């Protein structure tokens, strides 16, 4: 199959990925609802209509990625000898277990998107992500360069020699990765599933609605030959036997199927009460990430050997059978001591972290609020390589939602982990030594704190339907001062003068008397559930829907909508101001010029690995908390320069030229004709360009940038953007 046909097929598949809206919490458990025609693990891509062709993570304008800490939930794990590879957030962590009592972290391999299942073949690590299939050379585990990447989101992969089998949404595909730098599509068919296993020319798909067996002996024309059961949670095949875990929502059964004839599987044995999602086989033992250990020596009578509660989505066991590991969502890597197989022991856990929901940075230290692991403290003095140096967690409030940082103190607002209410949920933490954060004070609020703002010695806490004020002049003894009702569940808070501004609906609280805070206004009829930032007489609010709104707050009791700008088809989460720019967190990162406050202008963007929940800035860098994908460190570039897409060679072409007020945009070779856009120094499009002559005499003199695009030709399946070229228009 030619690359042109393959690209056309990929484009057609990508167009079909958009789907109906699904609830956000659906992401947390793909099997908690009936299957919809979308990619389960990475549904947000489809929810917002952003397939692999519509969003390329190499895209940026006026912004570049400096460094990344990819910590997040753990999806998958694999290993070889004493090395373990754990997918976590948007990275793969390489851990050496040569000394099982003191595992050593060797490397953090950064992926472009959320890291799913890793598969190791010799010295190559194949990684399924929410936007790509990525390939890393791990011959030297301390230095693992990316050697290949294919832009397609997948939820499950397996490999045989150089052929890679994938399942994504309702499409099964076979790719040839003989040259990882230039993979190509071999064949595809319509089928569904969330994970797969390959053996002996057949692919076995795991789907909520059953197990499907595909004949892939002819990889150009894969086809389904059989199906079995329903509510399938895990599948693993070896030789003539296929092990199927059924019932992912609680109690279930483990079936042993005979697949000597894959077109006609039949049941040999069953073990009741074993529910799992992943299966790992070593000799005559079967392991699950929930840490059931099953003897399968007699396929007709599988027997339970032991069980230890570990949890997770995938397991890997060392061939010695003395230890194993599981990858468990927020629990990270959990290590099992299997010295006595009948009494396994949960030995330790490491690298656990959940979504990054808030971030604050000061003097080279970043504090990141995480739902399940309190606050993660990062050293960002080297922005190229942020590293975790400490954590603060507490039995009183282990689920952090908001953080505020001063020179030596961290204030953390957390969720209640258990009743009764009220509970000590406001924490003052000494971080003079960030490697050993120390709790120095506690404050009891009414509801869990969701957003905070600090001004002088007063800490304002926005909560579910409540607004509270604490005096933190003595951090060891935060003193509750006052409380009033708030509208709905809050999302952000900002203090200026004697007023505190809170979303949603841009509520304004008068805190002239901290003991009697008073809500004096709220904007009706405007959905503004995202974050906000306040400066002078303007409030900038990221709306959940698709806009950055600007409100006039000269009179706080009567704010009114002044203007705004569209964010496109995205989800506004946060706004931070620095200089004459607004930094907006949404499904990616956006930069806006607010030198004219009522009319923000797009000035840049960066396609982050995942939705940006919070943004903070120092004098040089931008720090984006990307929820499930960790933290990105970004840098604003001079206006008008677009980064080339990573992994694509910049094609040589003749530059655009300007002669007597006419801009000539040439063809760029190989039969592809160049269209393009003319951008001003802020990155704003001022006119469309077509091949040949373009009259630019009406434009003001100055510096502009040409961004070329290639239109469809007989050898090309669609438009592709190039880099930017600087041009100067004179009088």
C-alpha cells in the first residue's frame, strides 16, 4: 500500500473520530458506562472534536517548550531483567531493581501526550499515547532518544517482529515499524476494543461487549473470525490457551479458553471470583494487577494460590518469581515481595501522583496541588529538567485542591477525606527546606477549599457555596475571621484592594470588614466557570465554554461585560497576567496581547500534552499545570516565529519576496503549490496569501511573517503548515 493511500485512510479515520459529549468523570473508569463509539481511554480528544489530524502536538506560535515534569496517574508497566518501565502521566520512568530494597530511578522519558501501555522489544520501547505511537531506543536506559513517532491516538498495542497492532476507537490497524522513523500503515478493519494481545497470527481484542478474535495472518486484510462472551476486562493468550477475565465492575470470573482453532474458541476451565483488567503469565502462574495469583498448570481447573490487595491496571513479574510490580492509577508503582508465593507482601509503593490541579512558583520552587498526593514540590531552578524534591501529604486533608506560596510558607487547601464536617482543611506548611516540608499550622473551615487568594495577612478561601476569611499573621495559629454564602461550587479566586473576585459568575465579595465578608454582586446570565485574573479596573475570566471575557470592575458592585475573544472549541480553565499579556489555560495553552484590555488579541499558543488547569509565571518562564500530564515549562518567544513540527524535516523552498508592494509566494517544489497567511508581529493573521502575486500596498510598513501551507496535490493528502519567514514591508 502506498504512503499516499495510507495517509488518505488515516485522514478518513481521523475525521470519523468526533463524537457526542461524555461526562468528564468518564475518563477515570472507561468501563463505568456503556461503550460509546469513541476511544475510551483518551475520550477528551474526541469529545472536543480534536483528532490526530486536527491537533499536532508540534504546533506552536511564539511559545516553545523548555522542559517538562510529566508526573501523573500510572497506566501501564513492563520490564526486562532488573529494569522496570512505568508509564506515568506524560512520561515513562525507568527504574533499576538490581537492589530490590533500594530501587534506583535511572531516567524520565518524556512523551508528547498521555503515556499508555509500554511494550518492550529488544532495545526499543513502543509507547501507546493519546496522540501518538512513540518509539524510544532504550539500549542505554539513562539516555533514551526518540527514534520514531506516528501521529495517531491508540488505547492498546502489541507487536510481532516489526508489525505493530493497534486498537483505537472502532478501528483496528496494522503498522509496519521496520524503520521506526518512517512507519507506515499496512492494513485496517472496523472493530472495537480497549486493549489487545497478539499470538500466532491472531489478535485478541478486549471490549466491554466481548472478546473479539481477528485473523491477521494477512496483515493487509485483517478480519474478525470469532467473538466470545461479554463484559470482558482482561485478555491474555499463550499458545493454544486464552485467559479471559470477565466482570470488571466487581466480582467476576477467570476463564480458560482453548483457541487451538481461533475461529471456534471453547471453554476448558473457569475460576470464579477473580475480577481484573490485566493478566500477566509466568510459567504456570497467572498474575493480575489486583494481585490474584492463579495456578494454571491444569487448564481445566485453575486454582487460586493467593491474593494481596495492590490494585492497578497492569502487572509485570520478574522471571525469578521473587518480586513483581503493578501500575496503579494514583498509587504509582507498587512492589510485591513474592518470596513466598502463597503469602505475597505489598512491599512498598513509589512514584504515586494524581492530577496537577494548581501550581504556584517562587524562587525556583514550584508547588503543585494533586488530588491524591497532597502537594508535590518541584525544583525548577533548571527549567529544562524540573525534578521532584519533596511532598507534603496529611491525613487531615490528603486531597489538595489549591496552593498559595510565600517566601517560606505554603498554604494548602484540601478536600475532606472523611466526615465529620467541619475538619482541619487549611494547612500552613514550612518549606524553608523544600525537601522536608513541615506542617506548622491548621485551620478548620466549613467546606473543602477549592481556591485561595492571599493579601497581606488575610487568606481568602473560596469553597463549595461558602466564602471564608482566615487571618494568617501567625501561621502556626490561623484564625478564622468570617464567612458568607457563595454561589455554586467555586473554581478560582483573586484579591485586589478590599474586594475578592470569585468564579463562577464573577462573584464579588467586599472584605473591608474581614469578620463580615459580603457578596455584593454576581454577573447574571454569563457562564464563567473557569479561572480569572484581576488588574486595575479589569477582570479577565476564562469561560468554560469557549471565550476569554473581559469585565469592567471599576465599580465592583456593578461589573459589566466589556469585551472578549474566542478561545475556539476548547475548555477555558485559568488566566494569569504578566506584563501586557494574558496567559490562558484551556485544552492547550494560549497567549493573548491585552495592551488594549477590552480587545485581547491572540499572540501565541502551545499544544500541551493535556488540558491546562492552572498557569503561573515568573519573570522568564510560564508554568502550566497540565492535569493528568504533569507540568510544562514554557517560554514566550519573539512574535511571529512558529516552531517547526518536531519529527518533520523542514523542506527547502524559495522564500517569499516583496517587490514594489507586491508579495510573491512561490511554489515550493514537488508539485505542491504554496498557500499561506501573513501575520503581524503579534502573531495575528492580517491577510490570506495565494500562490503568486499578493498586493500588500494597503498594509502599514513594518515587520511581518509569512506562514506557508501546502494545498492538496496528486501526491499529498491534505494541507500541512510550514514554518514562518520574516518579511519587511517598506514605504
